């Protein structure tokens, strides 16, 4: 139970800048580890296998689920995403903070399996800002943007289930706040 406090879940609608916030925090605090997830979706842009994700076929992914190698997994859109236990458990045992950037169903499963984890939901300053960020990314089709915006509303309804919420208005401020929450949580 005690080791759970080293686990940190960060969720946010896509386009809310969760990777940037965690990246900015880790730039200042490189001792904090980031869990690399497995997914059945294909790589986007410059994404590399084993760095951004472990890219698996649906069959390979489900074989890992069957073998109880996943701490949590969920279907998001039509694709599977999951946290390999090998990314988190030895780090938690060693007292190293490890961050999972995952969607809301996975966060609920982490909460059930590791009840002492810190869970943080990042909110965009407004829906308009979120839409502008999604378009600015230039990686998604219009259909995909509309789907992600609808999904964002559903995900944001889950924010009260998290230990804390932070508004990602200014990147560095949000990153510093996240670090402060982690310190507070682990000091308990
Ligand atoms: P994307 O395809 O944009 O990289 O990710 C889509 C969503 O899946 C994001 O909300 C992302 O945080 C989430 N995600 C990434 N890895 C995992 C994981 O290991 N487990 C779960 N449940 N969600 C994940």
C-alpha cells in the first residue's frame, strides 16, 4: 500500500498539453520516471517504438493482458492502450516516482488496484483554447478533432474523481504545481 504513493496518474483531454506539462516537470526533476505505455495504434509522426510507446498488434497486446503483464488497460477510440507492470512496479518498490499519462478508464483501474496513487486531472483554460490547441497540432483529421472534443467533455466529467485538478494555463506554472502536489502527497 505504501509504495502506491510513488505512482502518479495524470489525465487530461487530448490537446490539453499533458505531455508538455509532465515534460516540463521532468526537465527540472529528472529523477521522476515516465512510464512508456503499450498501444495497438500505429506510430504518428516521429514517434519511436520503446520511446513514446511500445507499438504492438492487437493480438500481441491481448497476449500481454492474458499474461497479467498490464497494470491497467483500456480501449480509447478503436485502439488499445495500457501500462506494462514492468514500467512501474520495480520503480515503486525502489521509491522512485513514476508518472502515467493515461485516459480516465485506465485511471479508474489504477485507483482500484493501487489505492494510494496520486491522481491529477489537467483542465484546459477553456473549451475554445482546447479546440485551438487540437487544430494547431496539425496531426488529426477534422473528424478526429470533433471526436476528441466530444470525448473531452465526457472525460472532464470525471475530474472530481481525481485527487486534484490543475488548470493548464501557463505550462511552467502547471508543471511546478504538479511537482508540489507530488511532494505533498509523498510527505503524507
Ligand atoms: P494518443 O493516441 O493521443 O497518444 O493517446 C490517446 C489517449 O490514450 C490519451 O488520453 C493518452 O493519455 C491515453 N493513454 C496513453 N497511454 C495509455 C495507457 O497506458 N493506458 C491508458 N488507459 N491510456 C493511455
